[in-house]
């Protein structure tokens, strides 16, 4: 089973690494890190992840994973990226995204009229791209699974592992990464967070996006 | 504030990327990816993360983060790694680890007689290295914070963010990465997991370790 994870400049590293850490543990899985041009891609907070393969080397992966990050703004206007997503989706068993990766799926035409999710701050943008946004952590419609912001990629990966390999394997993977989360606050989604915290994050995101 | 994250061959990528994704969002923070030799380091499941700096370029970071992975077996016998950890710990404000990264801290002498944690499957090994292992998700003693396996680095990062910058900033970071976890199973730690799942993970780890 071939899992292709798309890389591009200014992605959010955890969006990609969360599903990778889960899905790479599936029996028989091979993860391919792909990009328009192979080489190191700098994530939005500075870490460089290495893309080993150009897009044309991985044309029919079983699983497609598109991470998010500010770099999606450029990626979703890149014809090579869009064509690859469109074409890989035609033959994929699963097409997935984390965070604003769903904006790239939508820009490629994969989410037209389809219920999907994204980072809570970008649901309206997802709507403008033709999808039907839902405020949920994971949205699973047919062979498309979209996850909410950043850390939701771990939950998405485990649900996909369950679909692919069943409960026992998925449970073993969850235990192997000791995923028994214990967040210090109850502020992980906008509905649970004080309005001033939501506003703080919105303002910070707008500043970063303008950079 | 300078945050140094140690890289080495066969680390577990999420161990490093979890805390990075949190701590890099702290106001004024700079993350430095360090290794004995700069360049790409292959994680245990194939992703290459780029180390930008040799150890001798980042000698007095405010925060030290040591990730785990099967590669710790080699790292904890590397005199350059151990000397760097020892010396960086002398001047650090915080010294931290995720997963079996605590074995490296212990091998460097940082955890002698100190309560600490690690991935649930390696608590006995941590004891043999002179620490006092606790089955907890996060153990905070003085300026040393150790986290349990892999995904626990996100929780550790948020608790450290709270210590460094206070509740409001840490809450905003938690919301920005939409960390409102929703694992599909209740099998994230060995105490909650059926014994056959625990056994499955132990056997898989033993196989991988022998590779």
C-alpha cells in the first residue's frame, strides 16, 4: 500500500507528520513524500522536511494525504499540484487532508458539493471553494476524509488505519504512539474557547498570512 | 528564546514535531534543529528531517528537546551527543524529552535519581540508567520535563508553553493547532488497553529494534 504525502513550502509540519506517524505503522505500508520539485521544504515554523519524489514518480498512490499551512495559498494555485491531486484522486482508495489541506483538495475540484472540514478559521474559505464545510473534527464522505486543524491529523490517521486494517491494528498503533491525550486546557476548539482567545488566534493568523 | 531540538538517525518524527509545533508558536521563540552532523536525518518510518546546525553552533539553548525513537540506542552511546546534552543542560532553563529521548538524558547523567518518564515499553530501561521511572504522561521535576511515548510531546509542549508564557498564550497555541483530541479508541496507554494489544505492540517493537 502506497501512501503519498504532499509537501510544499510553508506547510504546517504536524499536519503531515501526524498522519505519517500513524499510517506508516500499517503492515505493508510505504510512505512516499512527494513535491513538485524534490528536496527540502521549509514548514511555516522553520523545520525542513525532505520530499524524496517528484509528483510524476508517484502517480497512483492508494492513499493521498494533503497537509495544510499558509503555503496552501500558493499550492492551490499551482497547476502541477492541482493536476496531480485531481489525477491521484481518480485512482486512489482514500483521498485525505488535514487542516487547510482541504482548500487544496477543493481547488483541485475534489470537494465540489461535498461535505468536508478544515481548520476552524478557514471554514468560510472552504465554502467559497465549492465544498460544504462542517465544524467537525473529522468528516468522512465516500473515499474522502478531511480533518480539522493541525493535530486532527492524528485522529484522522487512526480512523483511516481502522478502515484499512481493522480495529486491532488501529488500536495497536494508537498504543504504540501512546495516544492517550491529556491537553492542559479545554480550549482546543473555538466553541470551547473564551472569545478573547479565539480573537487572539485569528489576529495572529492574519498577521502570519500577510507575511 | 532559543529552543534546540536534537536530531539523529532513526528518531521518531512526531516526538520532535509535536513539541516543535507548539513551542515554535511562542512569542520570540527560535527553534534550532541540531545534530552531530547537519543534514537530513531519516526518522524510523522514513521521513527525513533537516538538521540545520551542528551541535557546537548551539551551545546554550534556553530549552533543550530530546526526541526518542530506535535511534536513541546509538545516540545514547555517542560521546558528542552526551557531552552536548550534559553541557546544554547546565545552562538551560528547561531540559525536556519525549518518549525514549529520556534514555538519552539518563545516559548523559541528567536523570540520576530523578523521577522521569518514557514510552511505556521502556520504563525498566530508564530505571537501569539510574532514573526513577513513573508511569505518567508528563513528569515535571525542577527544570526537567519528560514526556511519555510519541504523542505525549504535544501535551508536554503545551505545559511548557504555559510555564514559559502563561495560560493565555498556551491556550491560544492549543486553539491554533486545534488540539481538541478525539481518539477513536480508549487504548492509548497500556493500563487501558487489552493485554493482547499490549503484547502485539511489544512484539512489533522488539522486531523493529532488532533491525
